[in-house]
C-alpha cells in the first residue's frame, strides 16, 4: 500500500517542508478524529488540478461512516458518494472552514460535514473533510461537549497553521489517545474537565481527592518521585495552557510530552496547546498509565543497545583491518601495490564510518552531511596531488539530509570512489587553485548528489560504461544494483572540470 509520502510525490509538487507538515498532521489527526467522533480525509490538489484524497482516518470513539477506503480517489469520484464532499473544494479555495447548512443524507444516515483548509507558510496546501453522525437527538454528555470543544479549537489552529506543532520528541515517546485519559485545562492552568479514565490514572498515581478546578501542574508535581521532573512537568503544563496570557505557542525546544514516575505508577503525559488567534485557550492534556508498558520497554532497550554495540564492534574491526592495510602499504616498495592498498584503506574506512554513525543512532539512519564532512578531509590527506595544486579546497554545498542505513551504506561507498577519483586525477598538472564541491538536490521523489571539480576534465575518449577501472566498476554496480539509480559524468560548465551526478530514488 502506498504511503502518504509516495502519494504526495505521485500527485503533487509540494515542497519537502510542506509535505512534512502534512505528514505531521496525519501523525496527529487520530486525536482530531476521536475528539470529533468523526471520519477525516485529507485532500490535496494534484498536478492535474484535481483534488484527490491521500489519507484517511476513522475515529476510535464512534462508528465509521466510510466503509470503503477513500485514499487515491478524486474528491468528486462518482463511485464513492461518501467521499464526494464539495465542501473540500470550497474550503481549499476560500481558506475558511466550510459547513453544510443542513445535515447531508448518506442512505439512512444523517451526517454533519465540514471542511477545514490546511495552511502552511501562509498558504493553503490541503483540506480536511470531516463527516460525523447527526442522528443523535439526545443532549451531549459533559465528556462529549469537552471533546467537541477541543476538536473545534484544534480545527481553527489547523486553519491558522498552528497545528500540528513541530514539537521536540527526542525520546520517541508515543501519544496517549483521548480515551486513555482526557483533561481540559483553562488558560489559567486549572482543570475545566477531566474524563473518568483521566481521574483513574491520577488516582493510581496516588491522588485521593477529586481534581475539581485544581491547578494540574501542582497536582502532578506533588505526586512525582523526582523533584526535577516536578519542575519540568509544571513548566510544560503551564506553557501549554498559556498561563502567561500571551497567546504564543510554547518554544519549539520545550518538550510537550513526558514519561513520569509517581509513587504508585508510571504515566505518559502529553500536552496539546490550544490557541484562538492571538489568545491562549488553555490546553488538552492526555494521560495514560504505562506502568506495565515501561517494564516491557526496558527489555527492548536492552536489545537496542545490543544492536548498537554490534555496529560499534564492526566499526572497530574494520578500523583494525584498515590499519593493517595501511601498515602493509607503508612496507611495500611496489607503487601499484601501494596505490591499491591505499584505495582499499579508503573503502574499508568509509564502511567503518557508516557503522560508527549507526552505533550512535536509535533509528538505523545516517546523516549524509556528517559523513561527507568527515570523509572529505581524510581523502584529501591521502590522495591530494603534490605541487602547486597540492592543497585541494573541498566544501559541501546544500544539505543532503538523512538516509536509512540500506541506502546510506552503498551511497557512501559510491561517494568515496567518486571523490577519491576526482582528488587523485582531476588536478594533475594544474597550477590554478583546485576546488572540489559536493552538493545535491532532494525532493519527495529522490536525491541527486553532485561532485563538481574545476580540474583538467575528462579524457576525450572517456566512456563510463566501458571503463575497466575497478573504482568505476564498483560505482556502476552499487548505483545500478543496490541504489536503483543512475550516474552521469560530463564536463562542467563552459567545459571546465567535471561534474558527476548520482540520482537515486527515495520511494
């Protein structure tokens, strides 16, 4: 099944920041669906000008109205009457929340529909279509009223481009659901409403009284075993609620979710700030008892530490192999042998560098910019030619970003071969300053890395596909096989130097 990233790449020309905003929204919108008791679909305008659904979520708090998957269908798809929502196009065009004047009828069901424009960087990039049952004539319960009030506030924030927040979650903590425990705070940080499950969670922490209109930060802080956590959670809850009255969102570096140990249990708390224009509107606090889950996480952490230790040991072993090859090169008197051993040293060292990065990673991902910044100086030290052009200036241009380990490993090997080849051959006989630049372009579909130099250029009869050099054979094999991409080598602008382009797909 296609991911949201794949669908956005297929149907739109959205920038990477805009696409990330939509991905954060989809990561958070289960909360919207649960608080609204409604289904949501996300529509974007395709490159053909038509609106198409690229994501869908169903509520855990009510029955779904969309029995079929709407993802991939056009908004006005005739075979999908439930997904056909003209309000989506209206909201996309107007930039305002649009509502049905009267409930719409789907078969035997009466449905309330609204559409919410999704704003990013001052412009509408998508629209949410919401559909919930309108058939219940009974007065809403206090819980339902509190849920719907919070959902309405979050929808207004979506229009203002304030939700979802790009919040810090360096510990990778999960998000409690509304059903786990829901607390509505006012702008003064006091409890306006607490669901029965939230009360139960607080009672298991050791609180014996009703929450009433208590200041939640004081209640939680009193129950915690760590005084530093008491200070941190108080700052988090008050900043989220907007106790200072300024109406601004909390600083981007302030965590809005914490795992806390109380006297009797462990809980996960997540605060969601609510803002109405320039005014603070309190916050939603979600709370879940994770006492048992935490015990299981400790076992997973032990396994994760084992994997990182394996990467560390592989890195150490590869560095030992590299040192032995370097020692052998120093003892050799045959120039060709020395060159071959030095090339092997760089190949092994580049693989060791990736394992070193993975040994400190919790998600098996590698930051290419860090790798390139560390790789370039070592290659220049080994392969920089002598003479006036001996000091090769190297720099990295645009950011290359983060890649999963299965793509980073072969790409780093390719870059090692290309950079090594450029440093060794591009500047021979030159007297002008030598310059080598690594940059690239990245979008939702792929990454293109360019290695440019101002050297002597390619030989007149050069043919990449026919070259019998080991380094270029390795490059062709890795790019075409492991990366599924393409490589191109051609003269630089105005015929000066060489530009090597490596294009790989990312989805």
